[in-house]
């Protein structure tokens, strides 16, 4: 069967692969470049949950849906199609921060893929959550996932201990799931060995997704009171020794001073 003109043009021009972060899930939070890449792609590949979040951008592309746990399969399919077509593979949040960039580039390296590859960033959960809480991360911080699916728990424990001991602001991703009910409580126990119970803690669920967004401002000593409220869509931000809670007339904010007050009067 003869190839269509568009297929021939794609092969003549070579393919292109975009690894695209779509941020928290609302189309309004996607960068203009990421939006353009999605709209103009021949193929868009992604987890069905994330594809549903950008449904308004999908129309002329061929959409290939997958589900959680099939990241390697998605990466292989994207690399295969990118040899001759313009392909977008979707990553929730940011492409690098627990995103798809790593596995896609590993597969591309293994396959010696010889096309242009662009990694387009997205708003990750720590940034989305911080914007809702105020200013909790304007200084040094650490981001630690509590999922031990790919990282052994003893490694996670070591990182929690070191980050808390160094007094980083600590963001916790993937705190609880149906199969991982105790990792969050164990993480808080570790952090409390190095930080005071008065340190502010912010909990944000469905940050910037527009639907189901909720926030709680509390302290390290009281955060376990909300353990049942926490799920996989929750991001936890634990402040440092200088962080404080501002009870404004509208709502509570967490502020972590960067240090301007030590040099300037205001």
C-alpha cells in the first residue's frame, strides 16, 4: 500500500520527540511551548489520567493511552514512533522531578535514537503546593518521595535524616497509598528527631488542579492528627527553624524568610 503524502514527509524530515510536563493537571498551568508541542504532534502518548486532564488540547493527534506501571512500555513506544513522526510523551507535573524524562532518555540512549529530543518542564507539586501555602520554600529545600517502589526504604530513611538534620525545608511526595500506609508516619517520626514540633507544616491536596483542592496549615507536632486526610494527591511541606505561620485576615500563610531581614529594614 502506498504511503500517504504526510507519512512520506514525516519520514523525509525525520522525527522529533517531546517529553512534556503538564504541571498539576489544569490546562491553564501548562507552558505555551508545551501546549504548542501537544497540539502539533502526530502522536500523544501518556497515562490516561494525565491525558484526560489535557483533553481540550487533543483532536487531530493519534492518542495512545496507558496506565500506571507501564512507564517503560510508554517510553519504548514513544522512541519507536519518534523515528519517523513528531511524538509527545506526557509527564504529570515536571518531566524531571519523578517524571518521564529519565526513562524516556534511557530508552532513547539504548536505541541510539537519532532525532531531536526536547524536554519541556512543568509545574511540579512542590511549586504548586508552595504557591497555595504562601512562601514556604524561598530558601534551600529538599524533595523526597516516600514511595519505595523504585527506591529502597533504607535509602529514603537516610535522605530524610540528612535533609532534616541539615534543616532544609523538606517536601514529601507520594506520602501514602493503599499499599503504603505507614511510610508517612515513619517519615514524620524521623523528621521530628531533628526539627522542633513548632515548625510549620503545610498539606496541600490536588494543588492547582481546580477541582478538589484543599489545604491545611499546621505544625510538625500536630501533623499526625491529619494522617487519615493524606493520600497520594497530597504534598507535604515541612518548614525550617526560621519558618513561621502568618495568620492574616484572609487565611493562614507559611513564610520561610530568605534572610532579607538580616540586611535590610522593612
